[in-house]
C-alpha cells in the first residue's frame, strides 16, 4: 500500500494552547473517470459552505489516509475504492484564520460503482480545465493546479538558439516526444531580448502546430510580447524580486527553486508550480552534490504548490517522483535527446 513519504503526514498535534488552532488532517479524493474528476458541493451550514470540493473527510485516529479515503468516499458517494490503487497527488497545509487544515490528496481512476450524493450533496463530473479557483475553498487551489498540469515538463536544450538547425531540433523533438508543455530555455539568449523574442515567435508556431503549449523562460515581462504563450517560467534570479504574482492568472507561472525558502516564496507570490533540484547527479552541475530522493521528498512535503523534480531524471524516475508527492519530472535530456537531429 503506498504511503506518503516521510515528513508529509502531519505530526501529532500538541494539546491546544490558547490562541493556537489544532491542525485537521483531511483525506482528499481526486477520483477520475473518463478524464473527468468527481466534485461535490459543500453544505451551506459547513465551513466554507456552498463552495465546491473534492470529496473526502477527516482522518480518524488510527487510520491511514488511504483507509480514511476508502471509508469517506463510500459514505459520501457510494463508490468503492481500492487502497493499493490510490496514488499521492499533493499535500497542502492551509490556515483559514479560524481553522488550520492539512489536505492530503490522493488520486485513483479505478473507483467502482455509480456516484451519488448519499448525504444530499450535489455531485458532478468535471473536466480539470473547467475547475475554477473561485468556486473552491482557497486551500483546494494547489490541487486544481496539480490536475491541470502534466506529469512531465520539457525544457529545451541550449542548441535551440542555433538558428535554423535549432528550430529543426525543436520540431523533431516535438514530433517524437509530443510534450504537452515546453519551456523555451535558451541560456545563450538570456540577456538578448530581441533575439529571444524572435526565437519565441518561431517556437510558438512550431508548438502550436504540434499540439504543445509553450512557456517562456526569463523575466515576467516577456509575456507582454507573446500573448499566445501558455505562461512564463522564472529563474530564481527573477523570482526572488517578486512580492506578488507578476502575470495574469490566465497565464501559467513557474519558478526554479533549490531549497525550502525558495519554495515558500514561490507559493507566496502565487506561482502555479515550481521545479526543485537537482535531485540526482547531472553533468550540468558536476561539482554540486544532488539533493537525493529523501531530501527532495521532505522539501516537497512542506511545499504549498505542485513541484517538479529536476536534475538527472528520466521517465523511469517518474513513479519515484510521484511517490515523493511531486507533480512529476522536468528536464532536458529525457525528451530533447530523442530528436536525433
């Protein structure tokens, strides 16, 4: 039975002191069927009443989160879950001011039976892209992000900037790997705005014709010149200066992070996801010790946004990354090298 990695489950809460709210551990079910996710509406009398939610409930003393989900989903919807088929999505701690919660979200696409609101609550199956932040309690929003993001985030290799040959390499990589989301990273053009903008225009056309979305890489101001881009990924040198979200909410916003403080800053500024690494040894950082899976797992468990592992990873590492609570993997080599140009 899969367990959330060390450090992700909430510690035993101390006796409540005056003015201190006890944290409530909530098992959250992300139940998927035919590409749609099961959503319920909270009773008007409940905390955050009237808003939509992912079904689930409080983890009782002595229960694992998987046991709690099996019980709660059966009680609320009549669906039957299998503990071993549940996989971690994300864990989120949130303070509402009058209540502190740890949302421990797990997903499955093998629920048996027909769903109905056994407690009188309306339920519906919605596409992930149709989930809207304002319809859910604030703590649910990172779960929405996790559902709307792919499990692999593809960064372009440095040779993408080599004129026509670089664009041919990009086109070949897109056709072979068909990544849903591509980050146009070009260190050679990082300080050459005009050249990068020209590359971005060509890369956007290639991505659109191959069914991929393109993220820009660099300062947030880039998005003003490329409204058709999916969003912008900020290197830490740019993100560290942002005290609030620098792009509109309909654009995706990513941040490169390397430690807990940077992950916390990314969440506070409203980023939709972060990359964290390097997880394993990589030729691009030969003199830097990797985080390793244990440290990566601990950092992810405390993050308040979806996190991609980056650095020395391949698709074979995706199950390990997901077991650590990550959104997935990010990098260059796992897709760029397949182009064969």
